[in-house]
């Protein structure tokens, strides 16, 4: 039972380069999320998706692009990486939220990104 | 808007002693409240949640949390702390009127259990 897998787990890139973080879930969950974790800020939502081809901005979307062509995949792209995007990125998923707001969100193991 | 506050960045407790990690929230209407734990270099793991019903919620690894509507709190507790409980703990909230709005997380509290 793989659950949610993120790749790469660790990445060092240079300023200005494009980077894509991959996320794959095997539960057929409707909702998927990308959070970043930074010291002093906790977890902040970047983007989320309610279903294939439906995405919404979260708290800190600037500099990021997402897509969701398939239910199971939700890649996050940094179009031109900046040092402020050095962070730990977590992908997460949950079942339908609308009527069942108590549905639990499940997290991947994280992707550590360093922009030099 | 919904928000969560974890007033303590760090909590230290001796092994065997009871522990409490505090959380207060702000939402419109009845909240859905969650606790997650994060071990070093790992993702967040779900511990427990309050949706409705009994104010005392029991979760994984012997943890429990008490929902207090009048104080808008959802403190995490454990009767006897273990060294292995040392980790980063996150409280999260979602309000029912938010519908599809994702969880809002607190900034986390680092728990250190000392042998």
C-alpha cells in the first residue's frame, strides 16, 4: 500500500532553473494539496485540487504552477526557482471534502528542496 | 477566516509525566479539529480528530484531545510521556461553512520528552 509518494525526496537546484516536484497517490482521493513547511511559519498551503483539471490557489501560490490531468498525480512546478523557495514541500490527499469536512488529510514523506 | 494558534513553540516534559500540547482555534460555526505528528525528516501523521459528539477524543499512540467549545481549545494530552513521543505536533482546523476549504495548520509545537 504505497499511499502517497513524492519525488524527488531531495533536490538541489540553481536560482532561475525550473523544478518539478512529483506527487502520486494510490487511494483515488478526490482532493490533493501542496504545502510548504518553513521554520516559524508551520505549514502553508500553496495550491490544491478538488478533482482532475480543477485547481485553486492557497495561501502562498506565487512562483508555483500546478496541473492535474489525472486524479492520481499532482505535480508542482517552480517555473524559475528562487532562494526563498528553499523549503520542505509536502503533498497530501483526502477524500471528498464538501459534505464531509471531517475527512482526514494524508501526507507524503516530503521533498526537501534547496535553491542555491 | 479560520485560524489556529499553538501558543508554545517548545514543550519539555520528563518521561512518565503527563503532557499537554495546547491549541486554540477560531472559526465560524462548529469546527473540525485535527492533530498531526511529525517525526524528523518525515511527513505528517494523523493522530486524531474531533468532528462531533464526545468532547474527549482518543487517538493513536495513547494520545487524546479534549474539545472545549467555550474556550475554543483542543489541547492534546497523554497521561504518561515516552521519549519516543518527542516530535513536532501540529493542530489544524476547518470550519463547516468553509465547505471545500482545506485545513489550516498551526505553526507547530516541538515536544521534547527527557529520560
